C-alpha cells in the first residue's frame, strides 16, 4: 500500500481527490490538508509515500512547498493552470493533473508513482524483520517494545494502545491496527476482534468467548472465532 495525502485549499477539489485515493486499491488515504503549512507539521511526525498537491494556494504555493520539503515523498501536482506544468516537472514531480481531471487520468498518474516507488524500494538493501521486537513512536519518543512483553493491542481509529506487562498504562502510538499487525510475527499474535490483537503466549484464561487479561476482557468476534478455535484445538489437551 502507498500512503498518500492530498493538499488543496478548495474543499470540493480536496473531496474529489480524497475520493479517488480511497477507491484506488493500492493507495491508502493517510490524511488531507487545506494548506501546506499544516502539512509540513504533519510530515515532521509522519511518513507518507505520495502527495497530491495543488499548486496555487495562499501563504505557500505547491511548488514552494515541494522546495521546502526537499527530498521527500513523490509528488503529483494538481492545478487548473497549465502554465505551471514546466515548473512542476523541474521539481521532479511524478506527474501533473490539469483540473478538472478524470479518475482515469488520476489512476494513470498514480500507477506511474507506484512504479517509481517500487523501483526505489527494490534498490534499497533488504533488511528482514526480526521476531523479537519493534519500535513505536510514543509521546515524542521512539520506544523499543519486545514482542514477549506485549499482552494485547487495541486499535482506536488513528492510534493504537499497546498493553505491556509490568506497565500500569498502555503505550499510545499513532498508527492503525492493520499496520502494526503487518509487523507482528503471526505465530505469536492473532487478531481476535476488529479492535484487538492478542499475544497467544500470554493467554491464561478464556471465559465465555472472551480472553481475560487481569480485569480486562477481550471479546472474540464471530469473524475471527474459527481461527481462534483452530489455535485452541491445536493446543487442547
């Protein structure tokens, strides 16, 4: 998945691009902005792969924004003015969409960006994920979390709560349950609910289709019941 954001000071244009991103299978809409300044603040904390940026905006134009950003995500410019095309390509933009543009034009430009991103990723040295720990951003720090210390993880829209043994409070991090699930070793962790992933090695008690962690009860939803039952059957006496 390519994480993408859109910047446009026109609400209708921003809504259109957001809709296009959402309906494109290989794109994930990370966020939208109506001005470049708030986008720069966001990019200081978050990483994205692709930016759809309008050129003519107040305070800071799309091209000025890209110059300030320097080496960063791929950029596809969107504008109603064809005269900006040359300037856009001088900044190594992936493509240039002239408003009003169709979904087909949007898709062609996005596929071009995807191919460039894939080529760059293949050129990078491959480092295998480990089965011992991951790093999480939390409260302006980067914390190492050992897999063996995780009890369960709760997803709450745009952030997650990681419950760790011997800690009174969960570790909060801006992420999604889907993203963190991709980093966890499947043989130790299982999704049991739309909002919960559990560490299978930390399960001591199951009560009425709920996993008990101290005073907390994690529900096992119908969608994941069969997978969890298979795990129980493999380990049942």
